[in-house]
């Protein structure tokens, strides 16, 4: 059956459009969107399928999907903007604004360490449920008073949920705005981007219903050690939580970002180029270089047990999850969504969807899109 694809796609990107269609026809896609932006120009903007489980509601140009950890890349951009404005630096210590960090084991944690998963506070210790993270302040205080799983700065491991909660609370303590408020004011209102942390009730009609994968997050790794358990199960989250009011009202910028592919591609295009979105200057080249510089040493991520490289809110492309360029960087989310910047090509690219896949790295839909994208760019 031929997929009814809507949106913008010039002939130069025929392979990309074909791969997008084949994700529906061969790989079980339900609803999805892709967007490619280069130097501020939207080159490709495609969407297709349905945004609900019953397959009755068509995916629209303004359909927002919960992009899970792809949100962390947005967090990285938020802090890069604050650094560019001189509000703080990547070497600012959390303890300067947050008394709970004025302890011997946490006093040296910097913003850069938090954003690059070096703080050692990978997740909650003890019993923890989704309800425990719906209050940002309470969840952040619980994390801030924990003993780190390793001496901060001496190792790194993916802070699946905790990173965004602590980052939002830290931003609030620094400038009186949470990340949720920052995104609403600086991206959604000022730039007209369809992106938010959580959702306001008036945008519920634009939301895609998330469809869970056949495997849980913990199943993607296997038997969990103490650190992995804290990151992935502290708390453990159901994949359909984004369909609930409680999740949509929360401030969890490591996981509950709702966005269109277009909005994400525009933000990452800014990171690949001159720091501009909609002709508005957000960032300088110097700050982009700081934000995307590798922060972590050689070695394995303590959660993924893989030699990944982290910058300040971004995954470096050391394992080529974002195409062939070694200079690319971005972030991916549970189930398949991703957004990245490629400075060599001067592009931002994003993919959003509602049917969550099962692969930790290498979702076949992702790989097909990236292969076709770079074939067209060549």
C-alpha cells in the first residue's frame, strides 16, 4: 500500500522521501515526521500516518510527539544560550546556587559535569515511581542530597531522568525560570516553534498518542548493575506515560519534551551554523564550540557500557549514530526519535514518531533515513 506523504520535499531528496515511505510500508511506522533545515532554510518537511492507536486521526504538520531523551539536546541548547548571555559558565559550580551541593562529595560538580553525565547522580536510590518525579522541586532535592555513585568527574554514566530534573532546578535557582518556562518563553512564544516541556491543555489535540515498544527500557541492556538500575529504574517509566495528564503537566526536561520534527531541526540547524533561528541570533560560534566540546574521558559509559562521548547536553558522533561526520552531535530518545546537527553539511535534522522501537542504538527506521539523507546530500 502506498503511503500518503504530505509536506515539502524537492526532487533532490527523493531517496529520503522514499526511505520515509518505506518505514511505513516495511517497518511498521504508524505516524511520523522528518525535517531537514540548512542555514535557516527548511528543505524537507514531511509527515504521514496517524497520531492515534486506532489510526483514525491523521498526523498533521503541527503534531507534537513526546521525544523522550531527545529533549536533553534541547536542554543543552537552553544552557548554551544562558552561557552566551553571560548568565553563567560551564564551569559554574552547582553549589554556588544550591546549598545541598555544598558537601565534600558534591561541591565540585559543575554545570558541564551535570550536562555530560559525570555528576554520579544517575538516578534515585531506593523505591521510586513516576509520581516521585512529577514535582520538580521535591525530586531535585532528593537527588541533590544523595551520595554520588562515583566521585564526580572521575567517571561518566547516562543520567536518564535525573539530569533533566537537576538541570531544571538549577536553572530556576540561577535565573528564576525552570527549563519548562524557558522553552515556553524563548522557543515557543518568541520563535513560534512547536516545542514544549510537557503540554498545556490547549495543545493536547496536537499530541501524538505514544505506542509502547515490545521491550522495556531495562530489557535493552540486560542484567542491570547498581548504577544501571538507578539510571533506568530510578524511576522505571511506562512508555505510555506521555498520554497521561500528569506526565504532560510535569517539568521533566530529560524526557517529557513534546515537539514537531520541524522545531527540533530548526534548533539544531542553529547549532550547526550561525546560531540563528527565524533570523534571530541565539548563540555565538564560540559558545556553540564550548557546548559541543567533548567533556568525558576515554572509557565506557557506566550505564550503556559503551565508549560514547558526551558534550554539554549532546552526544558526540563517535559511534556514528548521526551519519558519517565525526563533527555531528545531537541526542536520541527512547523508542527512536532523534535530532542532530552536522556542521560539515550545515544542517539540522530531526525525526519524531509515535510507535516506539526496541533498539537501544540502530533503530532500522533511523538507519534508513540517515543513509538516504546522506546519499541525497552527496
